[in-house]
C-alpha cells in the first residue's frame, strides 16, 4: 500500500492531491481505468474516487461479479455472444 501511495504522489506532478489523465500516463493501470475511476468526470481521480472504486470491486468479487467494469468472472474479458445463424 505504501508503495502505491508513493507512486501516486510521484505521479501527482502539480501536487493537487489528484491524478489528471496526463499524470496517469506514469501509472498505466490507472490510465486504463481512468474513466471508471473519475466518477464525477472532472478530469481528475482523487484518493476518495480510488477508494470508492476499489470498494465497489471488492463487493463485486464477494458477490461473484466482474473484477473490473467490462470484465467477466475473475477479471477475464467477457466472451462475445455467438453470431446469429445465417439464413
């Protein structure tokens, strides 16, 4: 946990306590999930938004749901539905 806090602090170049999308380039996982994390859509991810997202994912795991939005069980991509039969 301390390692992640240090990485977030280092990425927060302007020192405002939040990570912007441009700052998130230093943290690829955060950048990949930026839209889901930025719940108020202000262009920044705060510690509170990260905490809320992680709690939501913990609850989903407990209930057998996807680990990340758009993911299937155990964080795997959801399979594509079969194509409709021709003719």
